């Protein structure tokens, strides 16, 4: 059953009315609600998002700081290990020299 011109016009008028109503609702929502009052639910969500963004920034800065501290700690540990290895090598060399000297003095004492 086809719609007549009157029914078609009525459907178009209703459709345009709905589009107009939805447009006004969207406009009012973007204007922070009716009468310029912000919606408390949306204000709460915005506050939580802002808090989350601040925490994200703080955590990123803290992570960068920890990364720098970690690198510094590793550098100090590497330098300490290098110093210890040089000291151990020197002590081993001195011990070897002392062993050779002790062996030589024993041989001289027997001869």
C-alpha cells in the first residue's frame, strides 16, 4: 500500500521535527547542558580523566627519573667492578712475584 502525498508530507514533517529535536539536544549538550549548568555526571568524568592524565604525566616523569638513576647505578657498579679487577690483578701479580722470590730464596738457602 503506497502512501499518499498527505501521508508522505506528514512523515517528512515528523522526520524533520526529530532531526531538529536531536540537533537541539546535541547543541545543548555541547553547551554544557541546559541553562549553562554543567551535568554533574559528565563533570565527574572530566575530573577523573584530568586526574588520570596528571597521574600519567607524573608516572612518565618518575619513570624517566628512575631510568636515569638506574643507568647511573649501573655505571658506578661497572666502575667498581673494573677497579676491583685491576686490584685483584695487581694482587695476583704481587703474589706471583712473592712466590718466585720465596722459591729463589729457598733455593739459595739450600745451595
